[in-house]
C-alpha cells in the first residue's frame, strides 16, 4: 500500500510540473515582464566584461624620453589608419600594404615582453623615412593617443596634401602661366616625382630659373609651396670664333647667336644665328627658329628656316663654284617622361631642302646639280643619370624617309641631282631611307678624372645626295683630319677622351672664385670613324655595292680654359694613326674655339 501511495504522489507532481511548464511557455513575455524579483533574476543575461586595458599611449609631451623606458605591451596586431578621403590618392593606396608588411615584420621579431612606447615611436620614424624615400615628400607616420586593448596598436599616416602655390619674384612670366602646371597636383599628396616633373617643366620655360620651397599650409593637413623665381632673362646671346670651316669656303668662322624668350607670353622663343667665314670670305649662314608649347608644357611645335650661301675656291676648282642651300622645317616634340634621373621625348618633323650648285664660266653659269628633298622623320631623344656608376648619358635614335616627287622633290633616280655615276646612268634621288643615332656618356672617376665617350652612326642602303651623307673627319669627328674629308652613305664614329682637371693643383684657388680644377682641364683622346659609299656597280646583281670602305683614326691632346662662367676656350691637336693622309696635308691638325655668352 505504501508503494502504491508513493507512485500516486509522483504522478500528481509530474502532471502538475508538466502543466506549469506549458503555462510558462504560453506566458512568454508576460513572465519576462513579471515584477517578481525571482523571475527577473532568472531572466537576466550573464554580464560581459571589457577586455583588459594593456597600455595607454599619452600625448607626446607626457611620453617617456628613453626608447626602452616605460610600460610595455605585446603587440598582436598593427592597425594602419589613413585619411579615408585620400587613402588611395598616392600610388593607388599600394603603400598601405607595404607599411602593413613593414609593421608586421617588426611585430614578429618583438620579444616576449612586447614593445615600449619609445620603441613603437622609433618604428613610426623608420616608416616615415621609408615613405619619404619612396617619394611622399612630407608624409608622416605617427603613434596617436590611444588606449591599447587586446594587443591592437593603431598607427596613423598623414600623407600631406599640396595646398596653395604662390609665385614669388616673377616679372617676365605671369603668375597664371607659372601656376598652370601645378593645377593637377593641388589637393593631392605631395609626390616627389610629380613635383620634380612640374618644376622641370617650369624651368624649361625659356629664360626662367625657379625653385620650390615648402611651408605650412593654411588648412590642416596641407603644405604650401612658394615658387621662387631666381632668374628671368629676356635675351640669351653668345658670340664665338673658331677654325672649323674648310679651306674652300672659309676656314675661320665668326658666329653670333641670340634667343628672345617668352616673346608672346606663352613660354615661346625665337632663335637667330648668323655665321660668316674668313680666309677666304666665301660663306654666309643664317638660321631662324620659332618654338612654342602646344596646349601646355611638354608639347612643343617649331618652325625652322636655314640659308647658306657659299663660294667654293681652290686648286681643284679653276672656276668659281657658287651654291645656295635652303631648309624649311616643321617640328614637333612630345615629352614622354620627365624626371630627376630619366627624360625622354618623341620627336617628329617634315623638312623641305633645296641645294643648288653652279660653276661660273665666261659664257655664263653652268648648272652642276640641284638637290630638292622632302624628308619626314620621327624618333626619340633621351638622357639619364646612372646612379650606380655615376655616368651622365644622352642620346637619340631617328628614322628618316625621303619622299620622291613630293612637294617638288627629286625623282627616285633624278639626273638633276648633284651625285651620279654618269656612265652607268645612276643618280641619287629624292627617295631614300636612313637611320641615325648618337650617344654620349660623361663618366666621372674622381674629382680630377673624367671620361667622355661619344658614339654616332648612320645606316642607309641608298645612294644619297651630299645633304644626307655622313661626314668623316673634322672637329666634331676624327680631329686628325680636315672637316668632311669623306662623305659616306653609311658610317659610324667613336671617340674616347680622358679629361684631367688641373692635375696636381686642381683644388687650389685660381680667380673669379673658381678653383684651378674648374678653370683648366687637359685631355688625351682617340677618334675613329669608318663607313662606305655605294659608288660602284655590282655587275652580277646590277645593284649598287658597298665595296668602297673608308676608315680614319687619330690620337690627340686637348686644352680647355674656362676663366669665368661666361667665357670658354678650347684647343685640340691631333695626329693620324692610320694610313690615310689628311686632305690639307696638316700634321698635327689644330682646332680652336672661343665662346662668350651674355
């Protein structure tokens, strides 16, 4: 009976509990809102506690002075904080990933005790140096005031935006003209290459020299730029005297050159050159050039006109031979890249050339030849600095095409041309193709020793008129020979010159606040040039061959004298080192030049 009673009590209690559970489930929110303190206690969520504060980074003035002093924190993560509006403005934001890797690498090498505030600041200084070396000129990485939790340390990046640009000291150029190249940079992070490129564009303005100086901007996060004009010159002129001419048209030459800058206020210029010869007084050369930027810096259009009237005399010409050469040319230059270490430009042009030659006889002038050409060209020019080896390089590569019977040019095989093989009926013409290149390198080995390397070449498979041939010999070629001793269709020139600045006393003061190393240089050199003329007919193929090969080489010494920045003088003496004698019979060959700029 006791057992049955116990089972009955259990069933009653079980049924009551089950019913109460159903009521509670149905009541739902009513129970939650009950005023019963026990009910409220059972429904309250378990409270959460904030992460433990590991370090507080105070303002800079309150931070420990020593790098290893003060509290430490073990860094689990660095958070890079960048101004959201311009985060991707510099290099499309790629620098953020680079900074993250830099901080993560440092985090992985921290000791078990973590890092101090001083060590964190040292890391931000290293990151700042890296940013500036990469080109963000006024960029800064710093450790802001913060409370470090869960090992997460925030570092902030200020990129530094370009604010106002203020010209200072300009008179010849308007402020609007000087500010135009900066328009695309305003409000952007100050990138070294971009600023350098714009400053170079401005310094390419004719007659202008300017520098940029940074100062705090008027707005937070900006830096102002003061564009200080150091020099404005309306005219640049020079006079010169040399003996670079030939014995037939005048050996001694006097030259005057001048440039008028910013003629119309558009950073344009006009060049005017005139050159006359003496002994004999037989040639007068004049040149006019106008150049103007097209739609802003780095895109220049030019027009050039040249005229050369000459009278050839000598034993080889019993009668006077007179000639005139005229050249009209349009040119275009587009700057491809402009920077501190590398510059490159695309160039193109179209030139119309006309050269006529007549022999004066008793019965009247006799026509000797007329070369009328229309020549198109395009190519690249470049210069760059080799930082590792310390060399300065400059060069160009140009392709030229002559159009036959275009704008009055010669036919493809024209009997009126000045160059022909009469018995074979072969004449130079207006149609031709040729490549031209030049390259120079100035290599400094020490304060007193420099090497000058010069290379020049032309290649053509065509029978060219003299205007388009390559010259071998003379003051800008093999100096042991007379000017243009040979003219070839294809040829090359190479020169190596070792220059010594006042050996033994280069650092001693000379005059005009210049050292002897600046005033006086001695040099030794070796020149070589070779090429061929297509003057013979290959009867088996009925085509022109390149069998007439010509080679010239010579050695020499030089002296340069530069007492002031405006005056320079040079004297070269050279001797042939091969088997070909100079046309003028001179050994050594002497060339001099004097030049004064103002």
